[in-house]
C-alpha cells in the first residue's frame, strides 16, 4: 500500500516530520522487496523507519 504525508502507518505518527517523510519514501520504494524477502508488513515498516533515521542523521 503506498503511503503519503496524510496517510501513513500509526507507527510513524510520532516521528519528526523529516524522518517521517523519509520513512514514507523508503517504505513505498522498498515495501515489496522487503515483503518478498519474507518480512511481515510491520517489520518492513520498522526497517523503513530505522533507515530513515539513519538517512536524516547523515544529511
């Protein structure tokens, strides 16, 4: 399911705006790949959040 700035998983609601936007971008781009690797939807979202935090920290 593609997410956007107004419709995203509850687990992203308390993230800083920059991190949330990056997590949405990553989740949308990588969700199918992560699900195909056997990750459940919730785990794929957590991975996207973790990667977003790392990406925003680098910027």
